[in-house]
């Protein structure tokens, strides 16, 4: 999906609110919708599968991680590579940004 298409979808979802609600309601909705287009660093652990930027605490470099359901249960797991491989995202300390929308 192109950036233009994202903007069109966001505008259509906000059009009914513009002029009828307080500015804060529109601003909150816009910020929520833009998180998928322009992810921001936060401490919230991923709650759905997808690609996420992950920044470990300290001096570590950000890395792109695939978060998905585990093989045995439905816990969300991130592939950190060897030696840890799949790790429960609840146990990973650091900041996250995403999920990222795949390019069109």
C-alpha cells in the first residue's frame, strides 16, 4: 500500500469526525492510525504478529525482528537468532516500534 493510499484511508476514517468532535478526539485517532505508517519507539511489548524494530537497552544497535506465534502455543515469540533463537517477547527488555506495514 502506498503512502498516498494510507493517507486516503486515514482521511476517510477521520472525515466523519472533523467539525463534529473536539480536536483531541481527532488528534488521538490520527496518532493511532499513523503508528502503522510511522512507528515510534515505546516500551510496549508487541501484541500481534508482524515485523518490529527492536532496540535493546544500553548501546545496542536497533534490529528488525519477526514476531510470530510459537510452534507449540500461541505466545508471541521473536527470532533473536543463535544462541537464543525464538524467545517470548514478554521476556525481551528494550524498546519496540511497529508492527511495520509491508511495502506494496
